[in-house]
């Protein structure tokens, strides 16, 4: 996620430069052909503008829907922050004379393992995502190391070797960790370390964590409907392909303007529409680790710091630093 006030103009141009370059080249080809042939290339602008209005409405719908996915993802991880703190506080508030401190620490450690495991699951690549080569994401080198190290390198410090080994053959590690957490709470109740009321309350909190995980998985595993994403792209291509012909009709008939002005104006309009489409495209999948995604690594690290400070631990990791204006 970019955390400075604005993207610079040149950052925006670099991010979308291909559409600008192709727009210029395409317009040049049309104007050169118009110059060297006698074929009337111009088309009336009015029907083209009607298509442009339809494309603009469709892109607006697409971008609003894409933004909703990103904002929902941020709200889900905001709920994970709150529920994590509540769970840790509920565990630590259990009477010390009834429950050993090591058992409390074990529950909170397992929760941290769940949190970090969920973060890694959300970063897994899907066929409909952009799947940017991780080694080329040089704007956040810290993410590259974390991604390459993998899930078990992060959670092994919070789990016993036996529990860690049992997880390696399972497909949904976060769900299994919450199941283990529930079994542990049941065992503590049988030992009379926690009351029936506290057991029910802790199970309710685990249920909320399951809900948060399921909501994250819903966004991760169900893509923005491909018919909307595909249609938006193709109608943008159609409209942009017609732009030089419509502008040529306007500029060629003007005594004050020259038809060569079709090139820069066509390129700017083509670039604008493709930038709008690209913004929506990169907002559809808020967990893939791109420029504008929800910074779940930073959120998870902030929770990790909070809970370790509650435990009064000495070795507490530092918050992720902003790298080139980005948080991962």
C-alpha cells in the first residue's frame, strides 16, 4: 500500500506508460495513412461519444465494485485487529491462581501462529490475479524475503515441534490452528483452569476469528466476476480504437486547428480510459501484494507487537518500515 500523500505524476506515467505509448503509436499510424492516402478516415464524433459515455458508466461501475472489495478487506483485517486484542486480553485476565502463565502464553502464541498463517494464505497466487514476479517487486524488498521464507519459517517460533509437524500435511493451516485452540480451551476447562462461562466466551471469540478468516477467504478465493472485468477491457479497446477517427473529423474540418493535433489528443484520451480501467483492475484483488493492496503484513506485525507486549516479552519485532513509500 502506498502511504505518501500522492503518487507523483511520473510514477503514474511509469505505471501506465504502455497505454500512452500504444495510444501515440496507433494515432500516428492513422494520421500517416490519412496523409499519404486519399481514403477518408474520419468518422463523425457524435456516435463515438455515445460509446464513450457507455464505457465511462461501465468503468465507473467496475471501479466502484473493485473498491468495495478492497474496502471490505480492510474492514475484515480491522476486525481481526480488534478480535486479536480482545482474545489476548480475555486469556490474560483469567485468574493466575487457577491457570498457569505458560498455558496463557501458549494460547496467545497459537493465536499469533494463526494470524501469520492466515497472512501467508492470503498471499498465495490465484490464476485470475496479476501474479507479479516476486523478485521484481523491488519497491518492497522486505516482502520478497518474507514471501520466499514461507509460512512455517514465521510460525515455528510460536508452536511446539509436534504441533508444527502435524500441520505440514494439512491444506488449511489457519483453520486447523483454530481447531487446536478450541480443543486446548476444552482441555483447560476439564482441568478446572477456566470456568464454563469463560470457556463459552473464548469459544465465541474463536468463532469470530473463524468468521473473519472466512470473509477473507471469500474475497481471496472468489474473483471479481470475469464477465465484468473482461467486458470493461474489450469495450475500452473498441472505444479507444475509434477515438483517432472521431478527432480527425473534428480537427480536419477546423480552419484554426491542424489534423496532426489528433495524435496528442487521441493519446491522452486513450491513456486516460486505460488508466481508469487499470485502477479498477488492480483493486479487485486486495491481498495479492501489489502497489495498492491492503497491507496485511504490516497489520499482522502490529497485532504481533501488541500481543507480545501484553505478555511482557523481551524480543519483540519492530514494525515494518515504509519502503520507497510502500507498506506491505
